[in-house]
C-alpha cells in the first residue's frame, strides 16, 4: 500500500487525540489487551482470507469484482484494525493478495509505532500484522502538520461512499499545500472516482484531473 509517511503520521497523531471511529461488530480474535494484539508474530497470525478471487486481466473489472466481493466496508476495516492495535488508521486498501481478498491497513499505534495489518475482507479478522519503524524527525514535523484534524479514515470513507464502493483511503500531503484524505471508489459499472476529504472540516471534493492521470501512470509502471 502506498503511504505518505510524514503527513500520515501527522494525521494519526492528531486523530489519536481527538478522532473517533464508529464501532462495528467484527469477527476478530485479537483484542486491544490480549497477548495476540501485539505479541504474536506475522507467521503466527498468517491465515487465508475467507474471500478468494481469481485474477482478472481487466483492471477495471478486477476493481468491480473486489468491491462486490468484500463483505467488510472500509469503516468496518478501520474499526477492526483499531480493535487489534489502538491508535489511528492512516491508510486502507482493498486488494487481492496471497491470502485472498483483504484490507491492508496502516495504523500509528498509541505505542508510537507503525503497524501494518492484513484483514480478511469477508470477516474483518486479522490475518497478519507487523511493526515498521518510522523516522523521529518525520514524526515531529508531522505532528504539527494536521493539528486539530477531526476527520479520520473511517469518516472520510463514509463521506465518499455515495460515489461508489470505497476501495482505498490514504492520507496524502506530499504533493499538496494542505494534507487531504484521498479516497478511491468504484461503481458497479466499473467507473472509478478519486475524491478528496479535508481532515479538518470533512469537506468532500473531486480530485483534480491530473491525479487520475498520475494513478494511471503508476499502474502502468507496476
């Protein structure tokens, strides 16, 4: 999953202090206080997703199939990630990976560490998780970047859901004067949208046309 570390950390720090995520019922064996929450290794947690999809040649149709097959929404995935690792979700991405159809989630934990989690797109169960190490200078710069942010990843996803099924939520500030949540959606007819949500006001807007062009170029390079 793409992650803009500097800005994402900023939002996470702000959201830990004041952000909220709507609670949802999820099938997750690892609670915040359990030994499984942080002590288990990736190998111990690794499992297959309950949703299995065959590879598709057409990228647009693949997005539609993934969106249609996922039983867990982006806000529900965010809640499941925070149940496993309390903190702030800074990125979500629906993808077909080795375990099957999953949500990849980035969380800045209350322990000050970056956690990457893989969640079953059918049950929200944690399939895998591990810790990454960020830069202290990045953390310091980022904490000031989004001070007062009130819109978290789940809220950004809910705001954009009227434009289709949300398949990705990511905090971006590397190429903008002001950090925003980038939310990608896809409709049943395969039309994809990129939307921007202001972390402080929650205002929803369409992404500039050149953003979509950048995404197309990124996909061609993969």
